[in-house]
């Protein structure tokens, strides 16, 4: 039993596969799990590995392959094969048969841009500063302040002309949201404007606001947000 673990800054993503070698794993995903670790990934991982992902088919993994910012903190190299995040991302895109010039991966705490050459090989890499503007954690913080949950957001659609919200820092966003609310905008309208602002900030961080003509693949937790995908 093979476990793939992506130990992110907010969630553990675990995939379990029963194949005997990597080539046999293709298309044989037996189960996945997304676990919010609340700053304690070690505890979340221990609980996840102790339980089966698919009912009745538990048991300890024979092999663990791990990536993500918490991978080396959670595993030593005897317990798991540690794979660099950039290499893992490029390998996944190649495996999916997607051809692109840039891979932009936006998670809870980071914005990473991988540039590829014409043969889908690594060319360059850049990421955001320590500021969380444009990342998933920035949006989550405002979501909680506005009284929304993930289930609520799944039911909201993007608006064509939402109010503009400053998203370059949490302080500005909070101030703008209060001001716009006083102007009479609803929570739903404010959320749509916030999502547009976060995507705009993310693009400015990666491409200085000018998305290149060459194909770009956007991935990561931010794009589980339907309104982020719309923008």
C-alpha cells in the first residue's frame, strides 16, 4: 500500500494507492483525504495513517512519498521518500498531459510560479514574499470575519460588477470591507469583490498584473474557490 502525502501549510492531502510500483499507480487511486491540520500537521498525520481511507481496507502503508513545506518536518528519509515540491508539480502536470509555459500554484500561504521551456522542463522559479496577500489564508481570514463557511461559499456565484476591495494587506481589506458595507453592499457582493481583488493581487505578484500570452496552468487550493476560478 502506497501513500502519497502533500503536507501543506493548512491541509494535509493524502492519496492511497494499492499498486506495487509507480508505473502501476496510474489511474488506480483508491482513496483521498483532505485534512485541515490547524497548525499541528504531526497530530493530523498520525490520525490519518491510523485509519483506512477506504472502508475495510486499512493497514499501515508499505511506502510513503511526501512533498510540501511540512514534509521534512513530518518524515525522515528512512520513513518516507521526500520529493521536492517543484519537481512533484512538474511531474504531475506532465503525467496529466498538460502543456503549458507557466504553472502557478496558489496555496494557503504561498504563491509559486514555475516557468517551463518548450519541452516542459524547468526553466525558472519565483514565489511571493512573506506577505500572505493573494493567498488562500488571506481569503480564509476574511471569510471567517464575514461569517461565511466553506459550504456557504459553494452556493455563491460571481458577480459581473462587484465592489472593489483593497487586497494588498489584511488591514486595508478590513477597512475597505467596513466602508463598502456602510455603503449598503451585501455580504455576498463584498465576497465577490474580495475574490476578484485576491486574484488580481495574485496575478500582480506573479506577472506584475500582465498575464503572458503563453499558456498558464493555475492550480492549488485557491482555485477550489469557484469565484477565484471565475476571475
